[in-house]
C-alpha cells in the first residue's frame, strides 16, 4: 500500500515545488535529480510529488522512498486516473497551502538557479492583479519555427499565453483562474480571440488558461533566459520523444532587473508585440497581425499585417531581415516580404500563408547540405529496416 495523503501541508512562508508524474520513472528520476542539485537559500523547501494513477508500483515505490534533504516532502498518489488536464488543475489547487507553487511536469529539467528566480519574481509580481502567473520557461520555438522576443533592458516580458513547461502561481493568481474556469463552458471558446488550433486541443489545460488570460486581460511573466528546459519524452501528448522544447538553460547565478507592468514588452496570444499598433499608427481594433498563419482576423479588422501574398491593396511593405520579426516594422526596414494590406477592397475570409524563399531563409538561417542528406538517408534507412523486421 502507498500513502495517498498530502498530509495537510501548510507553509505560507515558502514556495513549494510540485512534481507532476504518471508512468515515466526515468523522467521522474531525471527531474528530481536536477531539483536535488539546485541551489536554495533556505533549508525548508516543500516538495510535493503528485503521481496520477497508473498502477506503476516501481514508480510509486521510488517516489515514496526518494530522499529530499531541502525540506518537507509530500507524496500524493491518485487513487483514480485523472488525466493530465485534471491532474494539473488538481495540483494548482495546492496553492492554498503555500506562498506559491512551482509546477513541473516530469519531462522538465531545472536550472540550478530556478528557485532564486521564482522567489524574486513572486516578490516583485505576485501582488499585481494584471499578472496571471510566472513562467520559468523561455520559448525559443513557435511550433517548428524559431522565435525571439524584443528586449528593452529588463529580464522579463509579458505574454497573453501561459507556460506549461515550468510555471508558478500564487494563491491569488490561481484562484482568479479557478473561479473563471468553474464558470466557463467550452461553447464560450467561440467568443475568445485566440488561435483556432489551440481551441481544438483535447487534453490541454493550457488552452483554458490562455482563454482566461485573454478574457480577463491578464498576462504571464516570462524570463528572457530559461530556468527550465523540456526533454519532450513520449507521453500523453506525443507518442515519440522530441527535442523541440529544449531551451538554453541558465547555468550561472544572475542578479535580476525586473520592469514593472507598464514598462514591459507585451505579446498577445498570436505572438504579436503590442507596440506595433503605435509604430504603425493603427488601433488594435483596426489591425490584424498574422505572422504565423494562425490569426483568422476574429475582430474583422480593416488592415492586415502579414508575410502572406494576398490579392489586396498594399499600404506599406517591409523587409524580413531583423529578429524579432516586429523590428522590421519598428525600424521600417526596406523590402517586399511583410505587407500591410487594406482589406476594404476585397474580402479575406481566412488568412493564409504562402512561404517565400526569403521567409525560408529568415527562419532557417543556414543549411548544411551534408547534414541534411545524412539525416534523410538515416531516416529512410531506419524505415526500411523496420519494414523488413531488421533490428
């Protein structure tokens, strides 16, 4: 028998680390090892290990016996299968016991300095009602495309999208979401201006949190340098492992310089820098920005800024050379790769994308032909071996 009790923890002075697992023993071991090796300024760091019901007794036994020398340890093994969405929401409710919780799914790996960052970020942003949570992860990819974010001197920026590869909530932040979530019905997604492909996700808790941020006009705080990275082990969301979530992890101690809300760079759920409306002199209601082919112009804005080639009147055009992409507009870089269209002379029922050669070079800055050929050969060789039953 395994102890399912969370033992009624109560430590409002400390931020708890909450590890979320299901049936990946090797992933849990890797994450817990990174937590053990991290730097802490206190000796009473609460650790909660929450395991969804899988029947994996080896995993249950391991987490029960795992030794945590940095503070109190609590193990909660679910008696019934929750699934990832319900499990994460169940763990978010643990904020009632602590100053805040850091939630880490089992394929995450932390920087040695993750806890210091969170403590400072919670102290700075935790009482700002416009902040809906704090990310430990820095996005370096948008789907399969590399992405960068504008830097204005601070160590963090805002995005109207939650983190799911290392995130932190205070009790107040989580309660705001939970109250909204309990009253929300999926039919309301049609009223939320967010990417349609995210609305279609079946198992993700994060699409609800994104809808909440948009609906309540709140943002998540993100660091420019990641405090977590993701191994993308095969699991509930993917049947094969992936390294696409690997981020450049902070490997040295850092003194943080945080800007307040008014001075931070803000991005919406589509990845649009919200300064762009001022740079172009067009209101948010009148301009749809579609960098990635995911914005279907929900607001029916008259003007459209995109890299897509459309049969519409072009107001202005820009090059596609600087990173992040919005700097091409900010500095009025010459070129014919980004277009500001006026849709008044024609209807755009859906915003499509037509990838140009310059756009390909923009995202794939260089290509090693030999490496690409080697990859293709190995890929097809493995497939042929599989079909022939050769090991």
